[in-house]
C-alpha cells in the first residue's frame, strides 16, 4: 500500500470518527520545555515539520522507505530561518533523516549512531559536525526512545569575508539546545537556499517513527497553478440574490486540476449565500463544491452529491475570530492523483486553506471523483440580504507575456502596413511564414472600423487556402472575439474592460501569445495557453487554455471581411523587426543559368494560358544553383510563376508576388508524413523591399539530401536567393521528392498586362573540364580580350593582334569555340573583369 494512500485512509478514518464531522487530525503536542532550559529557538523562525512536505505520521522501514528508494519530498521554500521540529524514534543506526537535501544525499543527515550518540553529518561526509552526547536530564537513550528533535537553520555572515554564505545551526533535544551552543558551517558548501528536500531512508531491519509538530503549518504548493476569480472572468464585487439565479458566474477555459485557487472573501452575517467552486460548465454557480455559513460555522458540501459528508470548519481553528462579516483569504487546492492505487489518477486530493494555512494540516481524499467536477465558479443566494463579497488576489495579476517568448510582428508573415478590408467573397490577403505561431507573441498596431458585418484576422491557419485558423474577429468597434478554426467562440474582449473606450478611435497595440503545454495531463504537449493583450496589458489578467488545439495551429496569416463596412488597420511594431543577416549559397554548388535550359534572354509576357518560355537542362539539378537576372511588373497582381524541376506542367511552383514568394509542389505531391509542403517567403525578409518593380539577381539552389533522417538520400532542399542571399534564411524542404525531380524550367504569366524581364547570367568557365592548366586559361583570356567578339560570329575587333600562332593558336581557337558554346566567359589575368564572347 502506498504512503499517500495510507495517509488518505488515515485521514478519511479520522473524518468518519469525528463526532462533529469537521476536518480533524491527531497531532503531537510538543513536549514541555524545562523552564530552566537555556537558549530557545528564535520565535520569529517558522516552525516546519514532515507535514510541510506531505510526509505522513507513521513508521517507515526498509519496505516503506528503503535506502535505494527513500521517501523524499520537496518544497519550494528555503530552509533559511526555519525551525524543523518533530517527534522521532529510531530503531537502530540504519535509519536516517536528511534535511535540506539536494536529492543526492548532500545535506544534514541525522541518525542515532548508538544509544548514547545522535550523529548530525554535513554534506554526506563521514565526519560528523555533531556527535550529540546523551543529555542525561532529558533522555536515557536515542534508540527505541521517542524524543523531540529540533534543528534551526539560518544563513549568516559569520567569518571575516562578511559574505552571507555561512550556515548557523542549532540542535535541540526535547527543547534543550545541545551544550547551549550553535554550530556554524563556514562558506556553506551546500546551498541551503536551494536545497529544499526532506528524505527518510532505512536499511534492512531498521525503522524510524515520525510525528509532525502540531505547530508546523502546511503551506500551499508553489508548483501548482495559482489562480483567482479573474481567471474565471469574475470581477471584484458583492454578489447576492438574483431571481433564483446565480449572481456571479464564470468559467475557466481549462479545468481546475493542479491548481491553487484563492480569493478574498466575506460572508455576510445573514446566512444562506453559497460560494460554488469547480462546478460544471453547464451549471456554473449551481454545481461543484459549496461553501456556506450555518450557525456561524463554514460548511462544505457538494452540490453534485459526490462528497460523502458535510465538512464543518470552525473559525478559531482557521485562525479567525469569526466567519461572518470577516474578510479572509479562502484557498482551495485541487489535485487529481492515484490515491487508491488503481493506476488511474482520478482521485481528488482537496486542501482547504485559510489565509494560506491548510486547515488543521490535513488534506481530504476522495476516490474516483474526476468526473464530478468541472471548471466553473459562482455565487448563489435565494435569501434576501445574504451576500458574498469576492476580491481578486493582486499578486496573481499578469500584464505582459513571458519575457523569453519569441516576439514577432507583421514582417514575420511578410505583411505590409495598411488598411485591410472587404474583398468580395475572398481573402484580402493570404500569406504564410516559414515557422508557425506556437511559442510566439505577435503584436501589431491596430485600429478597427466596423459599421456593418465583421472583419477577421485568420491567425495561424494550417491550410494553404487560408481559411482554417484561429480567428481574431472584430464584431463591432467595442468588441473583439477569439474563435476556433471552426468559428466556435473561445472568448470575447470588450473595450470597456481595457484602457480603451473603443477599438476605433485611435491605434492601439494588439497582441496575442500562444504557448504549447500538457494542460490536460494526457502526456501530450498538444494544449495551448493563449494570452490576448491590449496596449500590452493581458486582458482580464487571465490566460485562456484550450486543450488538444496545437494540430489546428499553423504558420499562416490571412484577412477576411464579410462586408464593405468592416476593416482593420494594421501597422508593424518597428522595435520587433530583427536585423536582417542573410546567408549566401553554398559555394560548392554548380552554377547554371538560362542557357543551360535553352532559354533566351528577353522580356516575357502573357502567352495565351501557356508558358511564356519552357526549357530543360541536359543534366540533373542536384547540387546546382540556377541564377538569372529578373524584373517583374504585374499591375493586376495575377498569377506569375516559375515551374521548376518538372516536366510540362509538373514540378515545383515558385509563385512571385510583390510581397512574398510562394513555393509548393505543383502536382500536389504529398510527402510521407501526409502533409502538403507549402512555403511563403516574405520580401520583408529578403535583400529587396519588393519582388516587383526592380531588377535583381534571382537564384534557386537544389540539393538532394537525407533531411528526415530515414537513411535515404531522397529529400529535396530548395533555396530561394535574391542577390545571393537566402530569403528569410529558410530552405523549402520536400520530403521523399527526389524521384520526382526533373530538369525543366518554365515561366507562366496569367495577365496580359504583366511583364517579366529575364536575362541569363554569365557563368565562369571551368578550364579544368577541358584538361587545360591555369596558364592556358590566362592565354585564352588574353586571346579573347585582344580579338573581341563580333555580331557576325567571327573573332575580330579593333585590335587584331594575336598572342599565339601556329599549332597552339589553332588549339586555342578550338578551345575557345568549345567554351563559348557552353555560354561561358573568360577572365583577364588579374581577374579584374569578365568578357562575354559569342560563337566564332
């Protein structure tokens, strides 16, 4: 039987046996301290014990706390300025208690060396810092004798360096400080500010019995998700009767598992109002845990009938004079665990806290309760003048996104500043980034204008058509909604709840953060935490959680308005544009150009729904870099694209727009993962401001690699370069595409008003291909320079001097013809210039 289940049985039994049916627990009363005893623990130190680490009272032996798998628990609180106190009974030297442990046996180890000596070791060393001789006036043996062990911890500056890094320890036996002296560890090797673990370990046949000091208070677990009423979209206020309906209701977009809920609360002296927590979404304020006053006591029941008893809390035991008309902080820790060892984490561990102190240091456990509770809260009262006042906890408010999250703006998607509005039944803009929106904080200057209809930013769409994505919808000048990909409402944001009167008067900064996590504890990090910000203030100080949503988040950004009366103005946040440092192509790639495809220089236009040019390379495109000089003009913004590495209409489409280049497989090739690869490369992240209107060097690099790591070199990596710089520093990968890779190059232009000026670039000749040395190459260059080239196709020019005669001259001419036939150039000896030459 597990330790935690033993604890649950112990607690439930205690509850059943309680006559008043209130939370109860047996605690050890500290043994009285001799009035003549000397130095006492600092009264300002917080008393802690095993209960602070949820280690239950009981006997631990080699089966419950074996040395190789000890009972270990960790808190987030430091041991500094703490007084650890508990009753202990060691059976032999084989039982150990480790305090301020780092999880590796480094800390303070306490065990009974024998009947006369208690040993306290530091940092796991064999040298004991204390070998506590038996205080004969308080105890006769450390073995098989129950005594009170107390140890105080304080980080001080004890040595000459005046650095606060020394540890001052006090060890008390039954309330008597050993030899009336503290022990100081200089330059503490173990950092007690960070080591926050308590461990019990026992060798075979050894055991230790522990009982927590009743003065110790169990504090809330800082590892839980700390939440307040604002996380349920409920504001501060006084709530009471409301025509038989709840007067306050709210729903969190995720359950309350693994959370610590806390609120400032006041129950009126007129009894009857009920605070309801963890109710069903379908009945907020009417279901869940129910807290109400009865006869001056706070009573916990369950509106769903899951809790088997009525639990009563007394004000005195909660540290209050009374409950009625008394403000206090109510806390509810809520965790699903496997308490009954049926391998299902469906049992409820419930903690009820008053001013952050667990009531009577006991949790309540209920088996198979996971389906009984939900994610709502509310206040219900059908008694006149019976009210409950709720107030959020200020410390839990969040205003800005995580400082470590990637921050992006419009340029991430290649978007331009402007007013986006109605475009008939289509999208006004559609673009995609190289990466997705998960783990990003997107912000933009925004201004809304909705006279009729609505306007949508479709954020993070996953399909290339641009429609399937999370929608940021302006439904009016005062309301913006967040919708799922199928347009189900996630949340609504009202201008009145922000620093703005409306969303239309002036530009404001809109932001949305999306982070992936395992929120539903199904072992998959496929849930999301969404923050929506107005002028960098988190709306309602509340994150939104949506489970199983990451499959619906991609890398797209589009805009749709259903009426010409709806528009949204967007502007780039200039501070978020990173410095553009783009990489160059691999210099080991083979350079080829238009002539390799049999394509001529020229200005190309519409060709009656056919290709304006189409050619094919004689050799495979693997490890090549295709370069050309290009200038595009497309006033109607219709289709204009290269069809690359295919045959006929097949291949990869490289679609050129003014603000982005789209890349995708033309025939709809599907990679083995079942995802159709699609890329959108923004001009904003290239070496030019726009892909239209100016002349630049355009290049396509192609490599066949093993990208997916399946051991097969059958994947294609395509790079789009402008002026020899990789656009967006991202390659376009097509998994398993190598068998489809052909050698064609075509240009398609849809509009008769569009033009594309395409010129091949001159490629240096590799003379080694012809078996010539560098010296021969220089002579060829001199020959070509002196003789020039003519339009008639013969070698000639103003200077007819020839550097070579006879047989060598003939060879040079022959080589020159061969080189020119390859569309090459020759360089002068000092490589100061190149000269293009035509066929002789």
